[in-house]
């Protein structure tokens, strides 16, 4: 029995009133650099009636640039957000048993919409909508939703501690925790965390490709694998850092079109964005090390150099001092 038949059997067991559950179509979906996502069209027959149901399968990868993966963590975040103003696909049937498909997985509803490329290049109604949605994410009462498990520490002393521990562990797993740039930048971040830092729910990677749009409205926020607890500016800083590694047009002092739009929709000035871009660059240094392990070291070496040059732009040639 191949995995499609096993999945159909699995779903039949979870829909006991159905006389038949058939997988009529499946296809890979556009996804980011790290996710596996499969669109599945189900045909469910019950009491002589037939229902076509569109779902998305998210299996857990065994390895990859952001390993270790945890689809149960994503499932818990998305289920908690069902009760909020943040639109996410409805999730169902998390399955930890790898015997069904060879890995843990969950299924979620399929939301129709349009995704965008990695960068914003101009102001637009969609940029405003994305910034407003990111502000909604940051406004979620994560404590009331029992999302404290997203913190790297049970009782973190600061927002940086809540978020950075996961990245230090990932660096250790990739055996780059003692790389000079990672060590020096990590120490600098701990010594210079802004005094106005506060705790909030973070998406982790708020690039345009992680939003689904219908017209100018956000109909779903996707890809919660990097969700965390930290300062809201960390999301803005990570988006700014993506420009360095992927060839976007970097702004000044950690600013970007997204941070400008975020300021406009919240009415709150965002200070110390250069610090949070530096934290984003710290994360990207670790991500590129993951790429080096999978695809060879050339690209990683180039990215590390680009990150060091950007840090020099932000903080001067002796930023590490």
C-alpha cells in the first residue's frame, strides 16, 4: 500500500460516517526554502451525497536548513490563532505516528489567494495590509492562548533570551556555534539589547510570500515554523536582513518599506531597528550555514561576507568591538 492509500485509509477512519474517502488529485504547492506542502483534493461520500474537500498536507521534514522541524509546534500555533483576528487556515488531524506517511504530519484547509515575491519594492495597499496584519500578530495575547511554549526559555529574562536560545541551539546542531561572526555578533546582541524591548508573539518571517491576498486584503498568514516570542521589531529586522542575503535593496539603519508601513499603521515610531536587523543577520548567518551543509560552502561563504559588510555599514568597521 503506497502512502496515498494509507492516507485515504487514515482519513476514512477519522470520518466514520463517510462510506468512501478518495484522493482524486494531489500536487506540490509553491512553498518557501524549507517547507514541504502538498495540495490534496478529497472526494468524500456520505449517505449518497458527494463532497469535494480541498486540504493541504504539511509533513515534517527529517532534515533541512531549519532542522530540527516540528509540525506539531506549527499545528499548535495555528490552532491557537483560530480564536484571534489573525487569519490562518483551519487545522485538523495532527498525526505524530510516522507509520502513516513516513513522518508526522498535519492537514489544514486550503485557502485560495495570491502570494507575492520576497520583497516589497514600492508602497501599495497590499503592503499596508501586510503591515497591519503583522501588527495584529504582535497584538495577540499569547499568554492567554498558552503560546508560552514558543519561548526558548521557560522564564526568559528578556525578549532576546526568549527568542535567541532557539537559534543558538540550531547553531550548535550545525556545528557553527563557535564561528567568529556568530560568537561575536551573539555577544554584541546580548550586551546591547534595547531597554525598551518587550514580549510579543512573532511570526518569524513576515516576507510577502507568507501572506495570501485576495485583492488588497490578507486572507491568510502562512508558514509559522519560525514563530517565537520576542520583541516585535525582531520581525521587522529579519525582513530587513533578508535583503542582504537575497539581493534586495537594503534601507538605512535597519529600515525597510515594511517597517515604514508598520510605523504608519500603528502610529508608533520604531526605534533601534539597526539592532534588530543585526539580530536578523545573526539568524541569517545560521540559516546560510544550514545551506552550506546541504549545497556546499561557497554560497555560505559569500553570505557570511555580505553579512559582515552589512554590519560594518550599520555599526562602523569596528562594530564588533
